[in-house]
C-alpha cells in the first residue's frame, strides 16, 4: 500500500525534496525523485522523522552523506577531466572566495613556508624556491563553481601525487587536509589526491600565480567542484581521521566530485 504524503507545519515538502535531490549525482537523483516524492518518502529514505526545520536539516545531511558515499564509489582514479585548447581559456578568469577580492591575503614569498605534517616521513617545511624547483606540468581544465558558473584556465604546477611520494606520505591513509592563509580549509580523499590531474599549482596562464587566484600555492582539482580547490595553501597534512573543511562544515557535500 502506498504511504500517504506527509504534510508538516513549517516544512515545504516540495522545496525539501528538491534540495535533497540537488545533493545527489545522476542517476541517483532520478531514482530518488521517483521513490521519495514527499516528506514521508524522504523520512523513510533517511531514517529521520521530519517534524520541523532542524529534523529536515538532519535529513538533508543524511542525503549529503549518502551522496558522498555514492560519488566515492563511482570515482575512477584513472578517468581524466576534459582538457581544452588555449583559445578556450576564460579571460579574465573570475575571482571566487568567501570574501571580497580586495581582502585576499598578501603573502610574503621570502617568508613563506609550506608546512607538511601527519603520516609522512619527511616533515621539513618547503620554501617557495624549493617548490618551484619541482618538476612541473601544465593543464588546461575547467573550474566548475557550485554557484553555477564555470571557467577554463591554464594551470602549471607539480602533480600532488608526485609530491606526496617525494615526502614519503602514507599512500594508504584516508585523507589529505589543506590549511590556508585566509582561514580556509578543505580535505580530500587519498584517491583524489593521487589522481594524475590533481595539482599543486604555482602558475596561471604562464605567469606566477596572481594573488586573486591563490598565490603562492593553490590545489587544483579538476575532478571536483571549485570550493574543493583551496588557495593560499600554507599547510598539508596526511591523516586517517576526517577533518571536514570551511564549506563542508557548513553543509556542502564533502566529496563534491564532477
């Protein structure tokens, strides 16, 4: 017998189910919309008895966790994001951040040190000169923002996987966490960290990385949404415990793969 639709004071069923659907990748989204077309269906799926705003939020968080689980299992570490010709580069490339461009941190390149920590063998901090001396490669890939826009850029730097091997990171660890100069943070799974296109970026469009794009170090991950590409990186830790991130702690999906 079909479960009757549930109507709850203060909870808009259509908006709630729509928000939940947007957290899911295809084809999970289509299946979800067929099976959870009401608040009652959403409650059945997530195990949350939805009675008010806070429990609706709890249900959405469970859907978000399910999304992370699905995307992690669909992720192919050998599948490359699309690359583009130089004629496709977006100029000017947009600035994105949780602050105004004028408030981007001004980092002293002489005093800069990348602190590496956690499950690694060599914990000596890296100067900018030492980072620039690493073998580098260039990629032309698209950054996709969660706000709905995208842009193609030319990024040059060192594959993160090669750097992790150089410092003796435990490649069986679960996470790599990034700390940034402006108070931002993010973390990714090890499979994404080792993906051949995940890059420690030092240049944009053949020039030293401009301040607005993350000088002196940005992590470029073309297989993930833009907010998973931290700028102004000053710390890298290899860990086995989950650390979340600036936007992830505010409800964004942690995996956020494309």
